């Protein structure tokens, strides 16, 4: 690779890096300028969701600072691990297979 090619590649890589850094800085500035860093926890929508979650007893909510995970268990649901275990037990003649 000639020295001319190396300088050209270096200028292009520097330009791409610069554009990326300034995009992040600009996005962060816009984020703080529009006050989107403040989370409104007392909105009517959140209160409706919380009331709906409390009604459903088969719901478990895991909430952290960055995400909210809602697990809804269906009535008479058998986990996949139990299904696979029972499937393999049917081949080996394990308990509950009915093969005496």
C-alpha cells in the first residue's frame, strides 16, 4: 500500500469518526434541551397500566431503572422445560409413562 493510499484512508476514517462523535454530542444536547431526560411517572397512562396489572393476579412485574419486564402466566400453563422433560421421559420409560 502506497503512502498516498494510507493518507487517503486515514482522512476518510477520521471523517467518519468525527461525524459519529458530533452526532452523539448533538443528540445528547437535543435530549437535554427538550427535557426528555426527565421521566414523568405520574401520568394518567401509567396509573391506568398499574391498575390493570394489579387486577391480573397471573402477572409479575420486574422493574429496574432502565426497563420494565411484565411476565403474564396463562392459566394451566406447563413450562417448556417440563414439557421437554416429560417428552424424554416417555422414551426412557421413566415414572408416569404408563409402561408398568
